């Protein structure tokens, strides 16, 4: 897919249908924004060679590009949609080309995290005595087995609760 800068001829209307010829135009200076109107201008851009730029210029038909072609550039990290303004009175949304790669990486990370959560939900838990307050925290409300670390467990054990105290003599 490519993005282009375009110009239109004067519109004509026939039978309530308005048309206008569209022509690629370049070079055109394009600023990039955070919103369709208003917003913040992005100026931390990189050209295709990785050099810093503050705006993008569409092709004049040189360097292997067709007139009006917008060259590849890189927007700010984590920004996947930019609003392009070439001075024509309207901004047009440009979507980052690496969205698919980012989503693939994110999906793999989520799958790994879910596997870790599944593993931990079936593992032995630990409860640690709070020496600052000289107290035991409440037993977590799940069905896992818990190991309690600290002095001898409290004498009163709530019904249905169970304790394992690894303290020698405890």
C-alpha cells in the first residue's frame, strides 16, 4: 500500500453528483498530528534511513518514486495512527505498517503470560509472617496449598483451613 499527496480540479455537479479530477502532486510538505483536528504535532520522526526529521515531503517524481508518493518514514514509538496534513484543509489518517508485527509479538507475550498464570494457579503458595506488625496475614482465598513461613502458626485454625508450618518444633 502507498500513501499519496493529491490535488483536485474544480468540482462539477451533474444531477446532484459532484465530481472532481484527482492528480498526484509533489513535492508536498506533510505534518503529522495526534488528532484529526487540533491535537499535537509529532516532530520526532525518522526518515527511511533512520535520520531525524520533523515532517515528511512527498516525491516530486525523482529517486524512483512516482509524483506524490509519500516515502517510508517512522513515527514515534508506540504510535500506530497519525493524522497527515499536507496543507489541503483536511487531515487523513495514516496507519503504521508494523501494527501486524506488534500484534503478533503482543499475542505471543500474552500466551506466555497466560501459561505462567495457569502454572502458578496450581502451585504451592507461601504466606510470610509480618515481623513489623508481629502478625500473620489472612490465608488467601483459594484452594491452593500454602506454606507458612515464620513463628509457630496461630493456635486457632478456622474451620476448613489448613496450615503447614516449616518452622522446626512448630
